[in-house]
C-alpha cells in the first residue's frame, strides 16, 4: 500500500500486511540529499531571483558601475536594475555610493560586498534559515499532512 504526499509514492508504514518490517531509523538510513549550487543557496536564504544574481555578478565584475552601465551591460531597463540592486542592498550584498558629477548632478556607483563580508553574510543567513527550517519541521503536524493527502 502507498499514499500520495506531494505527488511522491511513499511506503504506508502502518500497513498490516508487513507487521515484521522495522521502521527505518536515522542510524539505519542515510537520506540522499542533493548538493545545492551557490545560486540555489543565495536564492533560498536571501529570497533572491535569477535577475538579482545576474545583477550581482555584473556589479562584482565591474565595481563602481552606475545603474545605466549595468542596464546597458545586462540589456535591461534601468528601473529593473534599480529593483535588483535594491534587493541586493537589502540583503547586504551590494552597497551604493553617491558620486557627484563635475557637470552637476550625481549617480550611484554600485559595489559588491568584499568576499569575506559576503562569506559572513551567507554563513549567518544560512544558519538562520536552517534554524527556521528546523522550527517549521518541528512544528509541522505530520499526521494531518498524511490525512489530507489521502483525503484527496
């Protein structure tokens, strides 16, 4: 027997037909976990999307680039670049510095966080994400999930 949970077939641990089958334990099984890419980690822990990550790579490759320069390089709208940079700035991955033009006016120069700062930010965000994920799993009502999956 099996039940459906998120579209996956899972063993029915309560099946009466196999009463002598032991339940797997953490000591007897090793879960198969895929190694995430850096992009997946940044998307997950910071809530970033591919556009923000592409913008981050462009800022890293061209320190001090203006929004216009980034927009030209990435073939995107300046407003779109501004939204991405704002998201990156909120995550602490990018800073903007106001630069005064000799001809009057100003622009913002964009800089990626130094590698050691980036590593610290990612480590802290990942630790926080793992704690939140553990809390979510600990608070989850597994029996209710199983019942609602079999009701469908």
